[in-house]
C-alpha cells in the first residue's frame, strides 16, 4: 500500500531531495545551488495540491518540476566553476516546467 503524506511530510521530503540534488551538483560540477523561497513555495503548493501523493509520486513530480528543467537551464546558463546559483522560481509554461536562475 502506498505511503501517503501530509503537508509537513511533503515539505521534509522536498527538503531532503533538494538537499541530495545540491550535494550532487556541488560534488560533480562545483556549483553551490540554493532553492529560493519563492521556488520552494511553488513546489510545495504544487505537491500539496494532491493529497494522495506517495514517496514515488513526490520524487517523480520533483523530477518533472525541478530536476529536468534545471538540467536544461544549466546546459544554457553555463555557470562558472565553483559558482553559486539560486533557483528563484519554478513555473509551468506551455505545459512544461521551467526554472529561473540567478547566479
């Protein structure tokens, strides 16, 4: 049976998964990534809109909403080595998720 989460659980899971992403980018690319408050709030609103999310669906949603668009943005943003980047916002545009970066 799926493990459904309440709002507090979802916030903790988002923080945990984003923390893993931050650690991976720091190790692999030398980028210090932070998730700005507006971006985190938008992720949280989207993820808590569905009361039946389980662990797997939260991970899949973050992949669609954050990780894939971040990979696309990094391929065009080209931050300097050991650079600092902040994800300032996430948004759905024409059915696809995008991230806004400041660095």
